[in-house]
């Protein structure tokens, strides 16, 4: 346990300090305040004791030292250090001892060790030596604890980094798998689109083919219809031809085998025949008779120098 240096009898110290130098000037109120401060200190009302001592007008090292002890007991270590440092003139070994204790309570080991060493340089003291060794042990323990904490923090940091890396790797694998799945899906979608396009092109091709087929069918139908009409027309023509042939069979034929016409063909007359006909016409006109020939003239006379055997002279 930390050992503290203080005056054993505060009332004796205060009385010695305040009464001897200022016996003629000290008032009854100051003695009453000192007494109350002593009672408060002994009853562990250290804050009250410090306040009462501060209320005294007298300024002296002993006063600051006792106020520092009161602050120390109140765990107001910064205020205690300030008062101990002001209490120059009191035993410096004891003063540095208590300054070291205040730093010790604040866990400022280097400051505490420095204060204890100053006290030991002034005077060797077993309590001060004990507190110095204790401060060194606490410093070492804290350093080891810091090292352990640093190792723990480093280990934790490494573990966190490892977890982070694992999570990153896991997320990366997940992302890679997602990208792979997306790529496969895109490939499937692409194949599906290609198939749809292919089917569309095929459907279009089939439709065009069907249209062409229908067009060819219509064309063929029209052709068949035209052929039918032509056939019918040819049939009718054939019938008319057959009919003409039948009619031709019924008509009489001349000596050469040609069909005889209903009216005799006009034959060209020679000049001689024409003259004879004109003479005949003139004679008939004279006689006043009808135009009725009494003779039949051969219309086709033989060529000059040729005589037909079947012609009789008239």
C-alpha cells in the first residue's frame, strides 16, 4: 500500500506555526478556524479542512502543506501537487514524497519516480524507498500490460484484417460467381434472341414461300383456266372444222374433184365471143325479144392452136 508522509499532530503544528510568529496579532477567530480544520481532518472531512485552512489570512509553507494533505485526502491530486509545490520551507524530502504520491495516484509513473528519487537524494527513507520500488513495479506492469494489449490489438487487428480479407475474398468469389451466372444468362439470352431471330427469319421465309406458293397456285390456276378456255376454243374451232368438213362432204364436186359452188363461176370470154354476144344482144334488141339465150356458149375456149375433143361446133 502507498505510504504517505504527514505531520502526526496537525493541531500542534498549526499552533506552533500560527501562535509563535504571530502571537501578538493572531485573533480568536483564527484559532477557532484552526481547531475546526483539525477536527475536520481527523473526521476525514478533508475538503472542509482544506477550505477552513484556505480561509486563514496567514500565508506560510506549513499552511500550504496541510492544505495539500487535505486535497490529497479529497482525491484532488492536481490541487494537492500545486499546494505541495508552494510549501517550500517545509521538509523537502517529505514534500517530494507526497508530490510523488500524488503523481502515483494519477498513474504518472515517471513523475512519481522522479519525485521519490528527489526525496531520497535529500534523505533516505524506507517509506519513500518502498513507494519508489512500487512505482517502478507499477510502471513495469503497465508497460507489460501495454505490450500485451498491443499484442492483443495487433492480433485482433490481424484477425480483423484476416476476416476482412476473407470477407473480401468471399465477396469477390460471390461477385465472380454472380458475373459468371450473369454471363451465362446473357449467353442464354443471346442464344434465345438468336433462336428467336432465326425462327422469325424462318417464319418470314416460310410466309414468303407460302405466298410464292399461293402466287404460283393462282398463276397455275389462271393458266389452267386460260388453257381450259383455249381448249374449249380449240374444241369449238375443231367442231366448226368438223362441221365444215361434213358440209363439204355433202356438196357436189366438179370434174377435178373440187366442190362445186352454188353459182357457176364466170369464165372469161374471148374477143370473138364478146363480139358474138354483142351481135346477139343487138339482134335481140331489134327483135324486141327477152334476153333469153337460145344458145349456150362455151365460156372457156381452148387456147389458140388447141382444140378440145368434147366441144361440138354450132
